[in-house]
């Protein structure tokens, strides 16, 4: 087979594969409603409004409870901070969660600036419970919170995180 025909065949096959695979990609996932009274194994982000935070009926801290039992309060505190301050630094996020009653020793947070001193695109933070992790993310476009499994390392976040020493 001549080289130009083989190249054309490869281009056609690649194009056909791209068209087939494009059907496998959908838009962003729809938020999955969760019942805060039962444990959730979902790691699907649940977007939260960035307006004035109003606590729901279950928005209380349960220090001995599960991550699922505390998610509504975690989201209430974090979305309230975002509503009042916008995208903010890691120390303010941690201090706000501590003021809400969360255990600082169970927290992790990513860096809020890059190695060359630029503002990070987002800050991810977590509070570990005995069963799962509450994970939140601040970015310039808003706050999102999820429940995720504890990693094999015993931590909630992957990679290098900021030392919480204040």
C-alpha cells in the first residue's frame, strides 16, 4: 500500500475514533442530592451557593459524628466564609473552621501561593473524621465541598500540603 494511502487511512481511523469517543464525554456532572442523615460514599462535588449562608436544619457540628453528619455544617461554614470574603488565603480558611469548632489537628490544606509567590488557582482543605474526609475547595469561581474516603496514607489530601502551625 502506498505511503500516502496508509497515512490517509490512519487519519481517517483516528478521526472516526475521535468522533466515537466524543460521545463518551458529557458536560459537567449534575449535583447528586445527599441525605445528611446517612453515610455517603459519593465523592461527587456538590456546588454550594455563594450568597449569604443560611444554616439548614441539620447544620450543627457533631464532633463525635461522621463526615456525612457534619457535611452540612462544614459547607455552611465554608460557603459563609466565601460569601463574606471571596477567594481567601489558607490561614483564614483554617481559622474560620477552627472558630466553627472543627479540630485543627484533623485538618489539611494546600498552599495558597505558588513557589514564586503568585496566588494559587485554588485552595483545597479537609477535615478528617474517623470514617471519611470532608474536603472543600475555594477558587475564584466559588466553593465546592465533597465527602471522600480517607487515603491509604491516613490523610485526606494527595501531595504536599501546608503545615498548619499557627
